[in-house]
C-alpha cells in the first residue's frame, strides 16, 4: 500500500523542509503563511515582556480587587 503524502498546515511549519512531494501551489501557500506569521526575535521578546508586565500588574492589583468585594460593614 502506498501512503499519500499530504501537505497540510501544522503548528510547526519547520516540518515542511521536504516540499518536493507537494504541488507548486501548496509550496507557495506554505511559504506565504510562513512569511505572514514571521516575527523577528526582537518583536517576539517585546511582546512576551509586555504580556509578562500585564500579568504582574494584574496579580498585584488582584488583592485590591478582592478587598473591594468585601462589604464595608464587615471591614
């Protein structure tokens, strides 16, 4: 039985180093998607740092938000 090799989009586009079995349109589609989602290391680092800062702010404000939930007659 011959296995048919499909070119599908996967989480890791690096798996598509072996594109010679794909149709030209499939190769172009994979390359276009790779370029579309390409992010420089500097930009990625900036985004990750921003997310980390937002998470830290949210955690530090969590206590204040919890205290607002307590009715004043209890405090």
